[in-house]
């Protein structure tokens, strides 16, 4: 695998996870007071944990969030609100 392939993989992975995380948050909001609310809340929180971890690790490795398609999301603000 080349460095370029890895870079594209990370870029795509971040974009897909962000999209799914935002969708999970919306599903959690939409399912309040239903039988599915616990599951949907848990799913949304799991995506929050993944996005937060990816952002923290990127900072630790001095990797710009743009390289992961995660520069335009704040996990606390956008996924926990």
C-alpha cells in the first residue's frame, strides 16, 4: 500500500463516519420517547466516541483534520446536542 492510498482511505473513512454520525444523531432525536430511543441514543453516542477519538489522535500525530474530512465537525457540539 502506498502513502497516497492510505491518505485517500483516511479521507474517505472520515467522510463516511461523519455522515453516518450525523444521521445517527438525527435518528436518535427522531426516536425520542419510542421503543427504539435507547438503541438509537447508544448508536449516536458510539459514533460520537469514534469521531472524538479520531480527532484527538489526529491532534496527537499532528495530522490536520482536513486529511480525515473531520475539520468541519465538532463532536461535542454537533453530535451531542
